[in-house]
C-alpha cells in the first residue's frame, strides 16, 4: 500500500470557474471520484487500495480537507457520468471509497514534524508516518530518542531533495548534469520505477548516460546502497538504450568510513558526494 497527496487547485473549464474547495466538494464529496491528466505524476503508480489525502493549494488555503481509499487505479472512462466539466475524455478517472471529510481543514503549517511538502503537479507521494500524523492517528513529534542535533539534521535534510532540484543549475556537481524527463513528461524528481520504488533524483550527464541520485537521509548504509543498486538495475533494464551507461551518486551530510568501505567494491558504479549547509545570523547594522 502506498500513500499520496492529491493537490486541489482552482479550476476553469468550459467557461466555468470553481474554487479548489468547490472542486473537492464536487468530485470527492458528490462523485466519490478524482481525475488525473495523462501526464500527472504517479498516474501509473497508484493502485486500488492505496490511500490519498486531499490538499487545497493557493495562498488562501494550504490545508488538508479529507482523505479516501482508492477504489480503482487511474483509467479512461468515457461514460456520460465522466463527460462533464472536469472528468472529460482527456482525463483519467480514479474511483474513491471510504471518503473522510475533515470537520475542520488542517493547515499544513500546524504540523511540526511531517516531511511532505507541496510539489509541482497534481499528486505527490507521502510517507505512511506523515499520513498517520495528518489523520490524527500518530503523534506529531520527533522521536524522543533524537538528540537536538539529529532533529536539526532531520529538519534540513527533509528539504534537501527539493533544494537540489530547484537550484540545479547553481550547484557544482564537478561535471555537467541535466535533469531527466521521460517521454511522458515525468520529471526525474521522485521518479517512479514500478516495482523498484521511487528514485530521489534521476539525471543524465553530458554524454547521455544516466545518473541516479540517492540521498542517505539518516538511513543505514546497507539500506541506501541496496536501494541505489536496485534503481541502477531498473534504469539499465527499462530506460537505458544500447550504449548508455548507468551510475549512481549517494549524497551524504558527513563522512562515514563504513559507507566508504562498502563502496570500495563498486567504486566504478557508485560514488559519494558530501553536501554542506552554512547558516549564520549576523548583527544588523
């Protein structure tokens, strides 16, 4: 089972204007359905039984308003019910069940420890932990075992992936790298790989070879190495054409001798890069 956030924005279709809240009420509350464009992220990944939260975008919103279980994957539906101002033949339909409408909208800013942030596009994956916190089924708190320094690192690293992607052209990778976008318009950030999971960032180098980025983010060495090797194998089998190579880069916040030993045997395939964040408050004068 996977967990998603479906982002709801103001819509204009067939000359009709509807606010994000009206879109949510119309589709989720009344129709128990949702619509995905043919290039919406995760359209191929979602499956029956997955869970979704609904998040209203815009400066006046930024709130979670409900949740549902997916009764179906995304599919093309040309029935009369779906040929309306939103669920038209150009939109894939998702049926919903067990719809929950929150009595009061839940502001994203009220949550202190969730990792999820709004992304470009209509959907984004969310962790089970974040889902449970937003649903009120788990406390919104850092682990009691976490030291203050660990909490600070967690707060920084949960935004690291977004920072790298949004500031791509300003970052020195020691080589020229390009963001990857596939033929369906899916970008390389949180790139879905079917059975292998989600790649943090997928890029290509100046020679047209694939580069898989994996952020360590506090995980165990064995876990992050196994994961990046799995992604490399998937890209090689599903995206790379004849002559295109695939390699990986692990991004870490501090040096780790155990990780270095583990990577010695696959140094031709996976390398490590260290990121640094400098934050300083100076006297205003």
